[in-house]
């Protein structure tokens, strides 16, 4: 056993131990260990949401976080010790969460979780201002395909190098198949990420909800076991309350800044008057209009071309994204959106068109579908919008670099071969 431990990397040890503890759970034994190491999500412009899990309830779990006033220098003024919020999922899954922030203008944020007898490693988040290079990993639709997802993540790790991580992850939805199955959370999301380099500890995820990530009830216990962080994110003084309460629901739609890009995140599954009002307000806001690059991230694309023909025609799934195409897309074009990023369709497409075909000087808008992080591929065409310049029917990821007045888009397949690229220069 000691030899096996030495042969495996730390992340592989964690996954092996997770499998062993799952078996012990089935036998009625519950190991008191960290089952899921911390995952950090973007939570507003100066906050982060951190979630982790143990195999038994542990009193006194807290999170220590601090910032660097000067690189490498920790001062008492920047040091914080926050008691974790606790949620029992079942007898052997005990979730803890903490909101970090506000972090102000800090360029480095460090954190670790602690209890009376154990602590995780220290993790560090690197923050960049709008004039500096920000590297973003863009993925979507890894659900129900952990083997392919691992291959994609292996290519991602080679792309960034063994000692580097992206500055952020933009996950455009469908991170697992069934939110009510704890095994799906572990096997389709947490374990592949851990084995793929542990980016989720240090690269904050901007999460875009997909149709498999939650149900539409927006009630307590609605399956958002590890992604209930955006409740109250629109209210500055509600940032400290990520827990769903009776009579309210998750509001996943919000904004995020990635370097000199401003990103509007929409919830394609739950259109509402509130979301429509939010979208119009944000599109016209000074922060969005003054950004070098204006991006919208929404799981269901406005223009879908590949799907299962039967469910598309006979089960009405062709209507899923109609509100995005008919209501939202005219607003995208009117308010000078540069890039619309979606998933849902399990392959890669990218098209750049004039915002207004009747006006030669209306500028262009690019639509990108990046739904190939692991799920079963969509290979059958159901529509032809005659707008996509590139179509690639295999698994892939995207490296998005926002570098002051340049946006660089590089799509690679799971073997690391470039399948598409484009730049926007101001």
C-alpha cells in the first residue's frame, strides 16, 4: 500500500481514497476525512465562494484567508478567520462553505480550510487588473462523460504547463448529469477536476447554469448541493447569505469582470421578467459599455444546428432556446455585444456576423458553442442557420486570453491540436 501511495500523484490518491470511502459508506462505515477539497467560485467582483465536504460532521470548521499587501507579505490587517456554514447532505456527506471578501485591490488572495485537527493545503488566487493579461479556461457540457472529460483536462494541463493554472474558469453549464445523484457530482465533476490538476482550488469558476445543473423549482433542496452560491449576489449587502431560504430562489444571472472584459451571465432555463430587466440594465450600464470587450455567457445557444432529431422535432426541444434567440439576441446586437458563448450542443461551432445585416458599419458579433468537454457528442444536423464559419464534431476546450486591448480565442481538441482561433483587437 505504501508503494502504491508513492507511485500515485496527490490528486490520484484523493480519487482512490474517495472510491474506497464510497465502498465503506455502502458497508455502513463513514470515514471522517475531507471528501471534496475546496472549490472556489467567483461571487461578485470582490468576493469568492468556497465549498468543500467531509465524510462526517466536524465542529469548528473555518476558513483562513489573507491578501498580500506587498507580494509575499502578509499583514494582520489583511488576515481573516471565518467560521464555515454547515449543511448536512446525508450521513456521509457534510458540506461547508465560506464567502471570502471583500478583497479590494489585492493581487493575491490566499486561503486554507482548518478544523481542530486537520487543515488543507494553502491555495492562492491570482487577480489581474484590466490592463493585464487574464487567462480563462472555457468549457461546457462535461456531464455523463468523465472519461472524455479527463482527456480534455489532460490536454488543458499540457496547454497551461504543469506549474501554471488559468486565472479563471468559465463553465458554460451542464457540469454533471443528475444533481440528485451524489455519485454524479463526485465522478463527473470533482474527481476529474482533481485528477486533471486541481484547477478548481486556485482558478475561480464563473458558473453558467445549464439544464442539467439544477431543477427549475428554485426551492430549498432543489439539487443545488454545491452550486447555491449566487443567491443574493445582486444585492451588495446580501453577499454574506448564500443559503436558499423559503420564498426565494437562486438568481444565477449576474455579471463578472475578466480583465478588460465584462461578462453577463444568464440563466437560459428560467426566463423571467426579473432577468429580462437585469439584462437590459446591464447591457446599457457604464461598466459594460466602457469595457474593452463585451461578452454574454448563456448555456443554450441562440442558434442551434445539431441535436437529436426525434427530441428536437417530436418532444419540443427545438423551443428550449427560442426566448434567447427572439428576445435576448436582438438586445445583444443592439447594445454592441462582441461575443456570445454557449454550450448545450455537444460539439464546437463559431460564427461571426454583422450585428445588423442591413448596415455595413454595424460591427460584428461572434457566436461560439463550446459544448464539448466530455458529454456524448451531437452529430446530427437539425437546422442550418448559415452563419457558422467553423464546425468541429469532437471534444475540446477553449483558451480565452484577455490582454488589455486584445482578446485571443484558441480552441483545441482533446489531443491538443488547434481547431479554431480568432482575435479581436481594439
